[in-house]
C-alpha cells in the first residue's frame, strides 16, 4: 500500500516555517512603493522589529528631556486606551473628564487665580509646540482686537524672546506672521536679559516670552525681575504688554523644588503658561498643557463650537483626532505620585545631576556651564578645544551606547560649544557613575589621538606640521599595537 | 516565647485594592493631592472610571481605526517611549516615516522618478496636514502677488460647506477667508461649477474632498480640474487644487483605481490623508504629500540645530510618539496592495448588507451613495413623531453609538443618522445592528411624540400657538401615562417566566 503524502500548499507551508527560514528574510524590504502582496503578520513584525534594533536606546538618550520610562500599570492603561480617539468627547466622556481634571490640577499647581470649584481655562495638546502656538494665537488676537478698537494699525505684531528660545517659537513667528525680536545672548549669560527684553518692547509687542528651563543650559529665567520692569514700563506707556512663561521643562520642577520662586500666575502680568507633560510631567511623548490665567485671556472667537457627530463641542486646539493614551497617563501620574511623589523624583534627579557634575569637574578638563538651580542637567564645555572638540567626545561616547549631544550656543555666543546631559527620572546613580567613567575613558583616548583636520583649520595650519602629525600618528598606533600584544589582550 | 508579628497595616500593597482606603476617598479633581498612592490602586481607580466610556469598537460614529493586530500592538508598545522628533537618535524610525511618505506618494501617482524621494511628511492627523498644505499655498500665493506688485492681504480659499471643521480652523487661525459653496437638498457635496465661479484673484486654492464627512461621497475632482484649467487659461491666475482625501485616500486607489482624483490631474498640488482612518492605524497619524519640491516653499522649512545635527522639518508639532508611524509602516508592508483591497471590499460588502437591511424596513431614505466611503447615512421617511436624534439616543441603550446630525447650510432641515463601516465591523455585527434598529423603531412607535420636536418643526408658529400647545400637553401627558402603564402591565405579564 502506498502511503500518500500531501504536499502542503506552498504559501500555507511558509507560515509554518521559521520566520528567518522563510523567503521574507531574504527579500528586500519595500521602501518606495507598496508591495503588491500581503505578508504574514509574524514576518511583518519581525522585519520591522529587527530594523528598529538599530535605533538608539531611548533610555540611554541623554539628549532628550522627554520621558522614557513609565510604570507597567500605566503602560497597561495606555495600551487599553490606544484605540480611543480623544476628540470623540461625546463617546468618551470619562476621558474628556480626565483631561479637565489634569487642566485644573496643573492650573492650581501654577497658582492660577481660580475659585474653589471654578474650572480653570486650559487644554491638553500634543506637546509644547502646539501649546505655544495656541497661547501665541490668543495673544495675537487680543492685541489685534485692542489695536482695532484704538483705531491703530495692527498688521505688524511682534514677540520679544531670548535668542535661546526653542525652535517652536520661531515656527510660531514664521507660520503665524509675527515678528520675532530676539534678545541676543552673550558669553557667560545664556538666557534672556530682562532689562534688554523690556527695552525691546514696543507698541506692536503682543507679549514677552520668558523661559523657565532654557533648553541650552537648563537655567530658569528671572521672570520676577522681568515682571517688575515690564510693570513699570506699562505704567509709563499704557501698552499693557503681557508675559507668557514657556515652562516646558521647568513647570513640573519649580513647584516641587523651588516653591518660593515666583514665576507663575502669582505675577499679575503672566497671562498664560505652557508645560510639557512629556518632559518632567513624566509621561511618554505626546502631551503638553497650556493654561490661561482667566477666561478673559482667551478670546472667544478662537474657540470653535462644532456640531461634531451630533453634539456641541467647544474646542481650541490645532490637532483634532489623536490618541487618548497620554492624557490618561498624565492623570495616572498626577494621582499616583501626588505632590510628594513628584518632589521625591525631582530631588533624586537633582542629586544625581550633582553627582554627575562633581564627577565631571574632577577630571579637570571641563567648565560647567549649567547652573545648580534649574532643570536637572549638566552642560559642560572643554577648557581647551584646540586639539579636540566636544563634538568628537560626543561621537566617541556613542560607541559605549550613550547619546550625549554637543552643540553650539545661539548668537551671539556661537563660539561656545557644550555637551549636555539631561538627568531624567530613570537616570539612576549607578548610571551616572558609569557615565563618568566612560567620559573619562573617552577623554584619555582622545588625548592619544592627533587632532582632526577640521580642528586644525580653526588654528594655524602648515603642511609641514601635517606630515609630522601623520608620522607621529603611525608611530603612536604601532606603539599601541605592540603594547596590546604584550598585555595579552586578544 | 512571644512570637512577634510585624504589623503590615501600612503595607497597603498587600491589601486587596478594593479593601484599601483608596477606593473610599474621593479622587482628586481640582488639585493634586499631597500624597502618593500605590500604583495598583492608581491603575484600578482609573481603569474603573474608564469603564464608563463608550466602547471604541461600537462607536459607529467615527472613521478612526479601533482595532489592530496584536503583533502591531507589540511594536506600538515597544516604541511608545521614542520621541519621534529625535531624528538623530532614532534614524530607523525616521527612515520608516520616509518610506511611508514614498509609498503613499506613489499610491497617489505623484510624478516621481524611479528612486526620487517624494515630498511629504507625517503629521498627527489630517488637521495638521491641512494646515501645512494651506500654509504652503498661502505662502506661494503671497510670494507671487508680491512679485507682481499686487495686494496680498486678503487670501481666500474656496471649499464646499460640507468641509470638516479643520478647514474652518485653518481659515480662522491663519487669517484666510473661507468661501463656502452652499449645499442644497439632494446635493450634499461641493458643486464644481459653482466652486470655479467663486474663484477670484485672491484664491490661494480650491479644496475638494474625497470622502465627504457627511455622507461619504467622493467629490468630482476631475470635473473641478477641467473647469479650473479653463478658468486659469482665461484669467492667468494659476489657481491650484488641494484634495482633502482624509477618508478617501486609502479607499479610492483600491476600490476605484480608474477614478482620476489624485496627482494624475495636473492642478492637484497637494493631498492629505488620515493614516488613522482607512490607513488602518490607531488615532494619531496623518500624511500630507506635495506634488513636487516646487509646491513647498523653502522658506517654510526649518533647518534646525537640534541636539547637534541639522534637521529639516515642516510640521506644527515637534515632540510626539513614534508608535503610529511605525504602525503605519507595518500596515503598508503587512497588507500590501492586495490586503488593503480585500479589506476595503469587505467594508463595502458589509455596507451593502446594512443598507439593504435598512431599506427593507421601509422606514428610511438612504442618503449616502454606493460609491465612496463605506458608510450608510439614512434619514427617517417620516420624522414628525420621532426624529433621528431619538433613534440615536435609544440605540445607545444597546451599546451602539450611532450619531445623528443636521446637514450644513443650505440643507439644515435634513437630519441623518450615519453608520461608518470600519475594518472591524463584521457582517454579524451589521445584521445585529439592523435587528436593534428595528427594535428601536418598534419601541418609538408606541411612544407619543416629543413636544420639543414639534416646536422645532413649527418654528414661527410656536409663539402664536403657545396656548394651544399647552392644552395639547395635558392630553399628551395623559396619553403618555396610559402608554407607560400599559407597557408596565405587559412587562409584568412577560416577567412571569423570567428569574
């Protein structure tokens, strides 16, 4: 009797195959056009997962302020709400309610003058960029309305900021046709000078924007001084120029570490504040908040009342449909941690930043550019950049897995280049100590290497020197090879 | 010997969440509380409140995707902590976005060379996409007017009154006038002839919609293009077209490939599509594609020194999650052309089943067309006693969320119910929905008409007949009481068998 064997269907059989044995691991990945055919989901998952292995590790990305770790309980909540379209307020009333609670809590954190059960005026956004655009739009519209009623020209609005602003202010200016008047920095002073800022204010200024937690050095700008000077100027001119505080990073730090620092709605000229939920709000990327002092500071004609899917919905955002996960995560953090939880985390961050700073100072090769008060980060420059630059250190650190960015300051301090390490919640002390050790290794290694051509071009160059350097380099390398051989390393 | 016991009173994590004090105290709503609470309690409390939200998959109001394969969920969760904008740190994620842009550009027949990179960007949704496209048109138009020495302070955009609210937002926030072509009964999309009539020298573009929100119809972009080409020849204004393909962009290429609506038409300069609608990705992703580099003014693009590397960017949002971009790429390579086509065909089939079921009841007019976005928009043949809003409310009791809304001007007297067929709305659900709608109609038939509904229809007469109405209300109240009592008695009779 012949035992027949059925040959399995070629395509069905492939699904039984081990992914890496299938043809999918051998075929090129579609890059320009959609492929004609479908592929099994396991293969799709594996292909993408594998390519993504070559991305940097988010938790070792010391360049970013944005949160890279949350508790598993919170991740569960996020995954469960990933298919909820946040804007369907009628369908998901609880999610909408959670957003409102977050707005209220954050408004109170910033000492907004709201009554006991009065609701705060604010909204959740995708990030501080959207928040700043909304706040800027509100200022622009208010100023235009005022100018129109005074019968004065309203076609040349401007905004006064420091040159250290994050790019989203420049975007706002360019896209919404507002002139950006930047107070230039100077060596040793890397934030906006309140005196110079107030000088620049004119009748077309829609607001002065101060930063609590400058991107470049983590410093808190002196909002109180700015406020005092601007109040005086307003008395003289009658222009009533308001202040906006970009507290993207600092908004979730100052209330816990420096509660006596007056920077928020305690200062009467501060009309709106934005903060990134996804920075020290301790939520994954994708959520920001903007809060206005009172209803009067948000012109009603900017608010849309729409007939969305059958019910009335007041909305003031740029984005419409978006996921609900981050809003729910923000609420989770606010009730899970409470005031004491946030305070403990910020204190830990500061203490780890201090450890890092001290370790870097001990090497004797760096100047610390960041201050002790501000966002927990360490910005440092090389005392001597003639042989090697911070950019080379940054590149070398990548080999160890660390992503530490190097960049030049904004005008007029472009000749200063710094490395910056941001200390987030998940950067523990052990990681700090390891980083110090690795920076030390990198610095010592660079000492043995000749300087790069580009660095030399900045200093005096001579072809003779180049030849000499090449010879020295060859010798140095050979010496090292011999040394390694003797040591027994393989 | 005394065996001492370590008191674990304060060790709340040992306690069952529902036995702890955290479920007894009121949740903070206005201010942050002083103290932390255990993570299990925080999770449980929030999870429980969220149970009272609608069920996303039964939300038939929305076009936005509510289900994805578990493999994709895994990828999404793994990349939730990647800040998309850190292009230098996450080069592969950035590369995946670029691949998606290229694939979608090719899907829309953008005139690209073999390995030429397309011009486009991923956004948080079609709102952002439309604002970027609109900004590009505005800037191009301004530059041209400045070069011609003509005034450039009154830009306008021509659209139909059926546009989604984001166009109105764009107009209001970016100070562009919105010139809307009014609808009329039986014609619920933008009339190309009227639109072209409205175009003047200040028009920055004409926006056509592929997949109108209200009834799913595809506007006739080809006709618009032909008429506008004619007008441009006469006027020399060179007015371009933008296609808002938020819903239709991932349907037309698969179900109606011969339909010319995309870059095959020369005046179409940019197209936006929602990845989170029929792109089959969770909420939070859209795409905008430009025809060529020339259609995106260089001055809008930012080259920034971000964390040490040069980064060209043209978006409104900056930091955001990477999950949806990766999910979009997953769908594009997982499904491929045939996969998307199969899914769209299934949606269309189920839409026809639903439509047939509703027509068979004999109580509804079908307002949506067969071609277009797979949805069924329907209104009551007779809405004098009960209107569509009441049907919508009653369906909620069964768990279904079916919205009812009035059409925009000049067709405000028409009210429709709309059911959107998404990928995860299977045939069994369609049949169940028809069944439940029949139940609702049956129940409404036994109830008296609402007073408010009558007042709305009798608009101006309401004032005159106020006394008449109050008299009626006595009668109505009596009738209502009798009906309710009758129902109560009948229920009791039914209940003898239950329990």
